[in-house]
C-alpha cells in the first residue's frame, strides 16, 4: 500500500501505517469483510483483551465478547456487515478479556480497502471509567436534587457578588424567592430578598463578605410582601475554588425566638408604664389633697375682699363704679377657683376609688365619669365630643378606675388627633354597645402602622403611658383592644370586656 499525502512529500508505505497503529492507544482490530475473521490487532487491543496477536487471530466474536444476549455473535456479525455495506457503523460493544473481565467499549467499524481486498477496521476504547463517572454524576445529581427539593435545611450558594447560584426549596421559600428560578439561571442578589445584619445592625453584602475569613455569622431580616416578617440566622463560609470564590450560607429560622424577645421587651416596657401610672396616681392624689386647702383659703380671702368692697361702696368710700369693677373681677376669680376645686375633687374621686379585680361595673357609668375630663381636654382645641351610649346598662367585669384610664387614653388620643387635623369639622364619637364594646372614632389622618406595637408615645409632650398601658390593662382583664382605619376616613380605637354573668356580682 502506497499513499501520497503531499506532492512534495516522500511516499508513505504500509509499514509506516502499521508503525502508527502500533503506537496508537486506540484499540484496533481488522476483520475480513467477507468471513469476519480477525486479520490483525494492534498492541493496544492485545493489551486490553489480554491476548497475543497469534491468540487473537483465530478467535470468533463469542470468544471475546460478553455472554449477554445483546452481544450475541449474530448481532456482532450484523454490525460488521452493516459497516461493509454502509461504510461505517457505531455500537457500544462489551468485549471479554482472556481473564474473563467484561470491558464496555465505544466501537466504530469502518470499511477499508486493502491490497488483498475489502476489510473492516474496528476502533474501540474502554469506556468503563467513563460509565462509572457518568453513574456517579447521575447519583450526585439525584443527591443534589433531593437536597434541593426535600430537605428542611436552608442552604444557599452565592458568588462573590452576592448573587444566588443555588438554593434549597426551603431557603427560597424562607426568603420569598420563586422556587421555579432555582438552578435554571443565576438568580438575583440575596439583598433583593433580605436585609443583611451583623451584630444587630444592618450591613451591606461587601461588609459580610469581608468578614467571611473563612466563616462569619450572619442574620437575615426578610419582609415578605404580605407583611410577614422572618428572621434567619446562620453562617456564611467562603469556599476557595479554582475559578473564583463560592460562598455557602447555612441558615435556620429564629423568628419565634426573636418575636419572643420582642414580646418580652414590650411587656417590660408596659410594666414600666404601669409602674409610672401607679406613681402618677399617687402623685395626683397628693396634689389633689394639697391643693384643696389653698384653693379653699383663696376663695375665702376673695369672699372677704368682696364683702369689704361692698361695705366701702355703701359707705361711699370708693369712687363711683370702682366697687362694681372690683366685684366683677373678684367674682371671676372666685369662679375660676371653684372650677379648679371641681377639677381637684373629680381627680380625687376618680383616682381614690378602691378597686377589686373581680368587680361588676356599668361601662356606661365609667364613660360618663370620664366625659368631664374629655370635654375639658376637647373644648380649648375646638373639638366636639359626640356621645352614643347603649340605651341599656352594659355590665362588664373590670377594674373600674383602670378601665376609666383606658377610656381617657383613647379619647385623649382622638382629641389630639383631631386638633392636628386640617378638617374644618373637628369631632370625635364615643360609643358603647351591649356586647361590652367601647369605641372612639375620629376623622383624622388614619393609622400608618399598628399603634399597639409601639412602646413609647410619639407625641412631643406625651407621658409614655398611652396605648401601651391601655393594652396591658384591657388584656389583663381578659379583654381585647384594637385599632383600625375607618372607611369614612380617620381611625377607630376600641376595646371589649367580658360581660358579667346574670345573677353574679
């Protein structure tokens, strides 16, 4: 066989091709096209099959192939004949070595024209290792798929820019990301779904990345569109890879723990407010007691001055008209002192009641006792107070004075809100219902957030008692308290107390 590969190159002879086949690591067998007998095998084929060339030549397909049905001699001959007729044919063929080892191969049969006539050259390679790697890859893929879909572990894989590259379904659900985005394309940055925190303060992704040397604790504050808030806590670990850093974040949901801490903190604030309320009650009693005598004395002094003025007028010892002016001024001062005395008396009556936890009271009576103070607060601010009480007594189980404090707190808040409202018609509506409900409606600016979640007042001159104390008083009495936006505008604050059972006091 002589082949010319280039007009300027020397001729290659058949021995040159034999030398190349002998040096190749690709296994080669040459079969006669008609009889399918083996004519030749290169050293790589002899080594893989563990036969010498002389041992291989007389072998048939069944002597050097797997005994499995799909590798029957007839199938092997048909495969070789297909190459004779079509020029080439590929198959996955399992050879069997001299020692009995079955060797899976990728085999390509090609028709070649030799000097002695047509032949079939079979090139094959051992793919056992490739199949083992493929099986391991499929197994690994199934493991990863199981991890992604069925584990409760919250795991995220991120790149150095903070973009999520892989995440378990539970992690995607926790941060509010669409599950169908997982492992299809790189997702959005983690910061698109959650706020990162370190040591209780909000930080950027770069801050967290800088702390991952190689591991740092991390917290996530996730706020879902439906208003649900989730707190996640865990670690971020830097994994060194040849093609760049990868970062593994393992998290667990600590929302219950954080919410418990928030509740405990809120309860502590409310207890502090209740203590302040008790102190203010004691202070109010002391002030009312101490003011009573000076106010009475001042009224007596003014009454004396008015009596002397009347005497001087009768004796004509004062210029004409002066006595009348003095009397008018003194009368006005006396009226104000009497008003102050009435306020002090009301404070003493309101604060000074001795209370019992199990006490039946008419909610209408409690409200009516508070109306004097509500109107006193509303009148200077130009706010009208409308009353709609239940026509029948509303008997509830409560602490009378503390419940009255809640009525005042809610009514005062409504008055103050209307005082700041640009609306020309400034009014609030106080109402009770037969089911033990008390409500205060205003027509102000509405509620930007849940007011009972706040522990301290936001008003410039507030005392800090307000709604937090009201919540504590009502819930301690097994009642409920709420706030809501009104469809007509403004807000409604209210509470409901348990009704007294008939025949019990």
